[in-house]
C-alpha cells in the first residue's frame, strides 16, 4: 500500500481546517459543525495533517484506513473519536467515504479562553487517547449525543449575538460531560479487556521493583508504552477500576520497596534513595513522608 505524502500540513484555525478539506466555511470563527454525509463525494486529501484544534467526531460506515502516528485504524464501525491540538493523522488512498455518515465538531482552543471549560478541558483524558481507544457507543448513548449535536447545530446556525458563545460553550460542556460518563461506562462494561490490562500493568509494576541494581524511577509513560496505550487512557482505566491513577500505583509500590530496604538492609537513607532510582535523596525523603507521615529514618527507628 502506498503511504501518504510525508509532507505535513499544519491547520491552525477552523477556517484552515474547512478550506483544506473542501468543507463549507464556518459560520463561527472558532467553531464549526460538519455533517459528514456532505463529505461523501469530496476528493480525498492524502497529505498528513497536524491540527492546532480540538475535534469530536462520530464516523459511521467509513471504509478504509486512517493513519495515526505509526499505526493504521479501520473505522468501519461507528466510533466516537476525540483529537486534541498537536496530533497528526492522514488517510490512505483506499479510503471509501461514499457511505460515510455522522458528524464532526471542530473548535479552536481560543473559544474556551474566558470560560472555566478552558481549564477543565485538560481533565478530559480522552483528548489525548490513541484512536484505538475510541469510545464505543451504545445505540442509546449515540442517540443522546445526536440530540445534543442537533441542539448545538440549531444555535450554531443562528446569527451571532452577545449570547451565542456562552450558549455554545454550555452545550459543548454538556457534550463532554456525557462523553466522560460514557467512557466510564466503557471501562466498567468491557471488564475482560480492562481487567486484563490491569493484570498486565500490575505484573510489569511488580517486576520493575524486583530489580536489585538501582533502577531509574519508573514513569507513567514507561508503563503506557509497554502496554501500548496512552498515559491518559491507562490512568483513567486504573482510576475507574482501582480508585488510583498510574502515578499513585507507582508511588504505592515504590514506598513498599522502600520499607523493605529500610527494614532488611543496612543501607543508609541516601543509599536507599539511590537504590530506588532517586537522583536526589531529599526527594525520596519528601515523598516517603508525604505517603507515610514519617521520614525514612523515623520509620526505620520505630520499626526496630
């Protein structure tokens, strides 16, 4: 299969986005709503794209591959996909859009600047998920989102007035809150896959701390890469199933290993810190006290 052109096009504005893909000009400078059925006969654009925008899209009956990072994905089934600023994607020459349907919401980060949602949006981990971690909707959930988009469409098509942006932001926040709820449902209902991921994470975490020769401190990115998921997805899955995110799991296992070393070896506090992978012992002492309420030295004395 011929790979997409290596040149990457940067789309910085909503107008850039609609113009590049041959879509109708946006009615609002910072937001547009696209009926994907109108895209069925548009020419395919094979140039890889990096967008400085947010997109939320529900694609149905899109046949063929989309390239995302170093992988390819098949969107023949309806999936809700979230893409945040700075992410790269492209399509294959074989992509068939002749029967595509659904919708796409495209908005610029500046839309949110003066609203609390501008800060809150960072808490929605799904904007940094990989596409294979897309949201699989039930028919009822899909209907809820379709109704919300229909309401947004009605507001979007009205002439802009002093309240337009306030209303659109309110509607967008409702949409994202529903998506958050549906993702939480997905983590719970796809229990076999998610519990398998949890089991593999726990195995990796345990293996990491069985090393004797001073490993470096493990990172969330390390475990996400090893499990082939994004850091945000891993943390959200763990938080849903265990109540703790990835970093909290790492710290918990780190403190357990620290206690073992403090009680079973004659290593000094500094040597213990270095054995655990800390570059600066004071960081180890600070973390240990924050998690246990006592310093490593005080723990060793009290335990003995």
